């Protein structure tokens, strides 16, 4: 079982999004090792692949951008914290 990642602040959320995007691309390759990597960073749900991450920031701008981006995987909106 993978430990969830914590994306903290603007930089953490931007770098974290890039990391998860790359891991998803690599995990979609056909080999069993790549599939194991995909399950380390994401869990499958009826709504698709969801990143195992918490998003935390004092401003909602970057977190909301990450939550609303169109891509083949997504973040769980319940695992985000922003100061409104």
C-alpha cells in the first residue's frame, strides 16, 4: 500500500501535478513493473484513476486549477485544503 503524497503550497502543487502526470504516462505502459508503479501513485475507482495525494495551500488558485484540469486521471476533491 502506498503512502499518500502531500502537495504543500504553490510550488508543491505545481511540481506534484507534473510528477503525477509523468507517473501516469509511465504507468500506462504495458509491462507489469509499470502497472505496479501506476497502482503505487493512483487508485482506481468507478470515476477513473485518482492520485494518492493531499493538496494544501493558503490560496485556492493552484489547488483549484489542479482539481479542475482535464486529463485521464484526477485528484480527489475531498483531499484538498485551502484557506478561503
